[in-house]
């Protein structure tokens, strides 16, 4: 596997490959890789000539300083994992390399997608995501880029970014990879205490039960049911649960025909914030 720390060198290398008409599959990550990431990488690997992974903890998408400082950094282990799945290229830059020394995000208009859910609770988050993904797309110029449904709102926003800026890349959504007990894999899971880790699978269990309820009950009744469940839980604190249109991410008062719904949840387990979602 080739490892690059500087975009100038990566670009030079990739432009040679492109001359040879090689297709590039790209998986942007923040590292602390787990099987969820690897499932995206394997997909990218199987559908393209060359698989490029980036590991970059993007400071501009963090609204919480402690979350940024404590974000797990395990580059040596990550490299071993990437080698084990035969990843071709790793780009592991500094913030200065990505941002040319000006580590700031640009303001984006994602037609309102950015004001829902995560956008309400993490100020500036999607400006940071938009800025870094746009920059990474310009550096890597992939044919296809792979994003997990684990961050469903992010996935929809990236699709919008590509559409608005006419970026010639195909966005490939990938299924959520879960632990055996149902907890969605996340780099933040290693920061959970033993107690919180044991309790965390409840999040997915409640999502699945809510999906069943939603078949018979109204939108509001289902939301209230989930809120009540969490109000009784001493270890997990619900930040939000909502049922929204998959496409617009907007929630409505009543169920509407023809709309594909999805349940979205964010929960604090101590100081660790966990998110999950499920097609309803
Ligand atoms: P992150 O390193 O958390 O920024 O994630 C990098 C990419 O991996 C994003 O597209 C995520 O949505 C995706 N991802 C993270 N966790 C999972 C998971 N459990 N299943 C599927 N994709 C995931």
C-alpha cells in the first residue's frame, strides 16, 4: 500500500494512474478503523481498479472541543488493517495540507438538509463536512465514493454537494455494519465505559420496536413511545428521536402516502454521543 501525507504527491501519483484509465474508488474516513469502515473499503476495492482511503480527523466539523481532542487516533493499527484488505492507497494528511494553512469551513446551502437533526444539535457540523469532502474530492478525483448509511444525513448532504457543484463522482451508499448485539459500529464505541457499552445495544432494539409500532401507530405516538422508553433509562440520555422523510429529512405531523420514512436517533452514553437510524 502506498501512503501519502502530502496532497501534491498523492495528486501526482493518481494522475499517472488516471492516464492509464484506472478507475478510483474512494473511502473518506476519520480513522480508528473498524469493520464498518472495512466493509466500505472492500466494496470500493471490488468495484474499482484502485482503492484510495483517507484518514483525516477534520477539525472544522467538530462543534465539541473535547470530542475532537479525545477522538481515537490509531494510525499504526489502521495501516495494518488497510494492508490486510489490500487497500492500494492511503492519504493521511495534516489539517494544513488539506486546508492550505487556512483551517476554516465554508458556508454551504444544502437546500435545508443541513438544518435538520444533526444540523440542529451540532452547529457548523455540515459546513465542516461539506468543506472537507469537497476538498478531498478535488484532491482524489474519484470515479466513485463510498459513504455509510450510519451517517444517513451526511450521505444525503454529500449527494446534494455533488449535485450542486456538478462534481463528477458517483456516490455509493453502504449498509450499516453492526456488532453482534446490534450496536452500530463507530470509532467512538471504544470510548464507552463497560456499563455504557453493555447498555448501548438498547438503542437499536428500541429503533426496531419503534419501526413495528409505526406500522400501527401515528408518527407522534411512535416518537412519544421512544421518548418515554429513554426517560426511564438511567444510563442513556436521548438527544433526539425523529421519523423523517428519507429524501428531505423533514418530519411531518401525519404519515403521508408514498413517503419513505426513516427513524433517526442520537443518544448520549455518558459523554459519548451515539447515532443510529433505520428504514421505517
Ligand atoms: P468516520 O470515520 O466515522 O467519519 O466514517 C467514515 C465512513 O464510514 C462514513 O461514510 C461513515 O458513514 C462510514 N461508517 C462508519 N461507521 C459505519 C458503520 N458501522 N457501518 C457502515 N458505515 C460506517
